[in-house]
């Protein structure tokens, strides 16, 4: 069997979950291999995302691991048997893999929750705003690299249809990543999106007392079951995905606490509208 050269984040997530199940069952790789009648090397390849696993073998492993969570097992089977060739594949080899992984995550998301502190979330950015953000990257991008990133981001926006809760700090609304006209257009875009049924947009004003979470930008993406949720954090080298149970619990709590102190949607729209009048 040909090994994958570069497993996607989704393929790696399946591999990690299977490894967690084996560890929870207290079995070594060679013991799991014996139960399936395969070599321990093959189990290692499956748990490294280098090869896939069939539905039949996955269900046998889950049974041997005494996993009785049917919804979770079915979700893993869905990941293992998915053969989607998404629109993002046209960018493979042209953009860093983290861009493609984000698009695949979008495609399978049940919902998304964002807390944005310094920048408007990518899925809400206008083309000019997005271009200004990417233009500020170091090392500087070539014109071709810049336009590829902008085009990819605009396409991502067109493809998503999940329920989306967004909390944006006033700092992100006031910082001009481009010129005055671009800032006004971006705020107008946010007002338009705030009226979309699947989107809930809230604002955190500067004058909120004691907001100690102001530096914690985050994206929380819902999976087919809560165990398969994912947190996305930006890092200097690209996006990183967090998915341990403790991390998911922490960020679920963090989002709800931030949401609880933000302005409700109607007041948030009024707040953004007032900011547009200042430009």
C-alpha cells in the first residue's frame, strides 16, 4: 500500500482518535495488530495517518477497544470513508497545507464560534481588508502568493453555510489594516452579515471593566460529535489545531464567558453603525 506523503489534518485527527482508543483500552500496537491479523507496522501507519482504514477494520478495532459510543464510532467511520475532493484541492502545492486544512475543516463543520481581538475573522473579511492583512505578512509575499491567498479566502466565504457565532473586540473594529475607505467597507460588510440568520455577531467594547481575556483570539469548530470538535489558533508558522478533551473544555468555557459579557446582537449592530459614521 502506498503511504501518504502528507496526511491532511482530518486524516491525522482520525489517526489520533484511534490511538487514543487503543491507549484507553490498555493495548499495545502489536496486540491490536494481532486482533486484526495484520502487522504492528500497519497499525503504526494507521495511527500516524500514513494509511487509511476500512469501515470493517475500524469497527472491529472499536469493538476490541470496548468503545460503545455508537455516535462517536459512526463519526470516525465517516471520516475514514470520506472521499471528498473539495474545491481547496486546486490550491494544493500552491498554498501552505494549513490553508487547505482550514477549508476541509469548514466543509465538515457543524458550527463555528470565533473570538476576534485584533482582526476581523477571515470568513467575514472583505477582499480589500483581506489583501491588506496578507500584505502585512513577513517575509513579504509575492504578488502571485498574495492574490492566491486572497482568492482562497474569498472562496472559503462562499462555501460555508454553518451556524456561526462571532464576538469581535472593538480593537478589531477600529484598527485600520488598510485605508479609511477599506475600513468603512469592512464595517458595512459586518453590518450586512449580522442580519444573516445563521450568523450571530456580538461586540466587546473598550469600556468593559476587567476583561482579562482580551488577548485570547480563538476559533472553535464543531464536529459531528463533541469529541471531534477542534480549536484553531493562529501561530507565526500558520494555524494550529487543538483537540484534546481538556483543551476543548477550556475553550468551550472561554467562549461562553466572553459571549456572556459582550453586547447583545442588536446593541452590537448599533455599535458598529456608530463606528461607520466616524469614518
